[in-house]
């Protein structure tokens, strides 16, 4: 149960905070475009001025100037004072006490707003009470109380401050007694009195009761009063809401003389919202200067230097943080660029490695293919060799049988002729050499080109696929067979023939014989 209550409270607080944030966002926008809201006020001034210029008698002019004063009173206080003086001159000329009283109160109000509170109080003190109509009493009381409140705030001497506060209390009590109970004015006066007495809870209860009875949504003055009471009571969240709403109404109505935005700026500054506080106090200062509200200007100048200093300190801190961020970002960019460079380098190395691997794989594939071909070739010549050997064996067997039959029949001479003949041997040697040439050239297809690179003149094959005796000698050297006896035995040449072949080769080469042997033997393929 408690958890549900706490959750509900949290949600309500979150909703309230969001609502206040929305109000402040709206106020931010209006502050930035507040000049747009001055046009209706300027239009009212133009209409009232034109009306006064069209007036043909003092009565009409006096009424037109009342409208002009109303248009100027919270917009241009110096102009409002001029209009109030002119209005008072006309009233005196007309000699109507009630009109003189009305214009005099206008003049006192103008001096109060301009900061000349002593002069305003003197004007109100010397105003003949007998000239006041009933509606004047409330107006005069409000201006009087405002002037005394300003006097209590600006008085230099303690005695002057105490006198102003005493007179303010008397006037407030009197106004409260004269107010109709449960009226809007009654709640305002009662709330201010309780607040001045330090009874903040009672003051808050009073204004909340009033808020439940009346609609103050379009009453900037009452919204400011409620916000001010909440502020003095320490309820800053509520104070912020009502002061913001009052400031929104003030600015959107083209008002240039106000207190709501000043109080809100000070509250936001205390809560740490320095930038907003600076923007609001600067806006209030510009408007106060424009309207010549000297008292407001003085009030603003008391706190503006502190807010201004805090704002610029905040800006410097932001600038330092931004600089630190930019430095960190720059370092990160450099690191990132280095990483990118390293990555590109690694990628290129990887590509080169892949290219090398691909080349190696391609080379291996070619070598594997060559090995496969060599294996196939070896198998082919092994089979050929086996077949040749088998044929030699079969021929020897047939030769042996033939000799045996001849001897058995007693044909000794014929048998001797068969054994003495070398025709079969010559045919076998020729077949062997042909097989050797074919096998060797298949295993070393570039053999002729390699040999020609070492010769004085190119050597050509007399018959395709058949080596010359000299080339056959070199072929055996390439296979590592260099002994005369071995060469003679393999090729069935005599030692002299082998010697003659070597001599012939020596005459054909363009390098020394020892170097030739090394080059031939070292070139394996």
C-alpha cells in the first residue's frame, strides 16, 4: 500500500515537473520574440493619441487621455507621466474635484513606477480625501500601498523604513476591513498581510482557497501575488509555476514594467538554472530601461551583476569543457586516423599475403600438375621399359631355341653364323636409343634450348624426337652419367667413340668444359 502511494506521488511530481518545464519552454520562446507582442499596445497608443487629437473640448480630451494613460502605464512610464500631467492640467481647468483626484492618482502611480516614491507619497498625502469618489478609494489605496512598499525597500535611514512599514500596515488593515469578505481583493490583502506577519502556512491556505473560488488564469497581478506568497513560504515549485504564468501574461500583453520575470529569474538562479536566469533578468532590464521604470531598473541592478558573473563563469566553464572535449575529440580523431592507417596497412599486407598465398597455391598447383604429368610420364616409360625388356627376353628365348634347333639338327655352321651376326644387336641398340631419346625429351622438353644457350652455334635435331650422338652424350651428362665406361656401356659405343663425341662437343661450346659440365648438371629441368 505504502509503495503504491509513493509511486503515485512520484508520478504526480514527474507530471508537475514536466508541466513546469513546458511552461518555461513557452516563456523562453516568448522572451525571444516578445517584440511581436508590442504591436497591439502600440496600436492602442496610436488610437488613443488620435482620439485625443480629435477632441474638441476639455471633457473629450480628458477622456481620451485616460485611454492614452492606460496604454502607456505599463509600457512607457515617462510618456505615462506626461499624459498624467496633461490630464491633471485639464481636470484643474475643468474644476471637477473627482477628475482632479483621478488624474492625481494617475500621476502618483506614474511616479511610483518611475521610482520617485517620495514624490508619489507626497502627492497622495496632499490629495483632498473629499474629492475622492468610492471607486477612487480602492485605486488610491493600491497606489499608496505600492509606494510605501517601495519606500520600505529603498529607504536609507531605518526610521524612514520603519515609518513606511507602519503606514503600510495601517493602510493594508484599513483596505482589508473595507474589502468585501470572500472577494478577490479580500483574499489578496489577507494573503499579503499573513505573509508580512510571517504566517506563511496561513497565507498559502488563503491564496489556495482563493484559487479554488476564482479563475486567476488571466490575472497577471494575482498570479504574481500567489507566486510571491509561495516563494516567501518556501514552496519553490509552486512559486515557479505561478511566477512563470504571470510572466507569460505580462510579456504576451506587451507589458514592459513587471515584477514576475525578475522574481522568477532570481528563483531560477538560486536553483542553479543560470542561463535562464541570465536571459530573464536581461530581458527584464531591457524592458525596464525601455519603459523608464527606474525603480525596477534599480531592483534589477541589485542582483544582475551576480547573475551576470555566474552566467559568464558558467560560459567560461562550458568553454573550458568544450575546449577539453575538442582536444579529447582531436586526440580521438588522431588515434582513429592512426587506427585506420594501421588497418589499411594491415589490410594491404593481408591482401599481399593473400596474393602471395594465391601465387604459391597457383605455383603449387602448377607443380602438382607437373608432378602428376611426370608421374604419368614415368609410369608410361616404366610400362614401355617393361614391355621392351619383355620383348628382349622373348627375342632371346626365340634366338636360343633357333640356335638349339639348328645345333640339334647338326647344322653347326649355320648356328655359328646366327651367333656371329650383329643385326639383331644393332636393331636392339637403335630401339633402345629411340626409347631413350623419347623419354629424355619428354622429361626435359626445354633441353635443346638450354644446350643452345651454351653453344657457339645452334644445334637442331635432324629428326624430330631423335637426339644426335653429341646431344645424347650431353643428355647422359645431365643425368649425372659422366664416366666413359658408363656412357660406352649404356649407348653401346666404344670408348674411342665416346672420346670423339666429347671432343666434338668441346669444339661446339662457347665456355670451358668444366663450367659446361657444371651448368649442364645443375640445370635440372
